C-alpha cells in the first residue's frame, strides 16, 4: 500500500458503522445528518483506503462482506475508545480515578467510598487496579494513586496518609501459623515471594547474614496461590490481609518489622482538584482507626 491508502479517518469508520446499524444508505445519511451522496462517497473512500470491498448493496438491503464484518467490529472498538476519550477530556473533574497496585485501602476501602459518595456526590469515584510502580498514575490510568513506597518519578508529589502493619502470609498448615505473631528472624530460613515492581518487601529488611531466599511474582493472585502450597511465604501490608482473604492462607503480624507508610501520589504540575479532600479523608480514616497502634505521623501536604 502507498501512503494515501493507509489514511483511514474517524468519519469513514462512523459512516460504515451507521450504514450497517441503520440498514440503508438513506437511513445512515439521516442519522449522520448528511446527504445520501455523501454517505456513498465516504464509504467508497474507505474501501479505496483499505483496498477491499466492505459492503454488498442490493435494492433491498446492505450487508457486510467477510472483510466488512471484521472492519466493522474493529471500527466499533475504535469509535468507543474515541468517545470515552472525548467524554473524559470534556467532563472536567466530574470523575476521580484512584489507582492502586495490590490492595486499595484495606479495611478503609468501603468506608472511604461511602464517605466520599456522601460528602462529594458531584465527583464520581472509581478505584482502578494497575500493577505498576505508580499504580497507574504514570500510565494515565488514574488521577491519584495509593502507593506504599516512595515515588521515584520527579514529576509526582505524594503525601503520607497513614501507616499499616507488616503481615506475613503463610499456608494454613505452616508451622508458624499457630502463632499470634512472628519475628523477622522466624522467616530468615524461608523462601520469600516478592513483587519487585510494586511490593514493599525486600531482603534488606533482614540483616545481611540472615536474609531469606526470594522468588518473584507480579500478581497478587499468583502470590496467594503459591503461598497456599507452603513452598513460599510472603510479607505484605495489612491492607492485603483485609482485601484478599484466601482459603488455605493465613496472615500474622510481624511484630519487629517497621510499619508501611501509605501514600497518596499525584501529578506535581496538574493535581486533581479533589487531591486535598482525599488526603484529609484518608488521613482521618487511618488516624481514627489507629491500626498502627501508634500516633499517625501523616503530613497534610497541600498540593501545589
């Protein structure tokens, strides 16, 4: 194909889908608000661009060819994505998307959603799970992100909103499962299953001479499945224990491990208008719950 034949326009796809949906060129023209001749020209230009016949036209009906069926299916997806893009770009800040990697806010997730709906019904809230270092923020999947380790991207700012205990995840028949809590030393001879991209646990939590062996995973469901076999153990934030209860897996506090700071991250140069209210609500939820057993040092950083 030459350069000209590769040019497919949005209006051409919209025209093709309208013809198929309406059944005739006349009805498609009415739906699109153009003349029937314009519909015919637009379809012909699309067929030239693709180098294929897309529709069979008789005096009674218009039906897609085999190629036309495939093109229509993809055209619908493209049109849907464009409509979503336009809706998102023109909706202002009517929707707030908050990303997270493994677990959202643990026991606070439901309370946060309910309080937000009551206090700010004008701003819809969507929680989005994205297993990346910025929980979808750098990828454009969300407006704010809940992360549990410092952000390294200089384009981002963050504020600590709470603390969570570190928990070890064990198979239900593990020798340590009968204890109410464990120490780091109890795990030094085990194999630790970690996620280096988003996880909060590294061998550096242990002294150099007693660090556990490690294996890697990139998904919380796989993490739980392996732990249930007893081959590995895992260490995670307390929110995971509340968010992911799994038969065959138990969680126990690690009493000599430092708690995990829960951070809210946002774009430094373009923070969502709801950033500060989210910080304040999450800080209050963690403070009131007191699940760390100590004063929450959350800093109320106002986005610039």
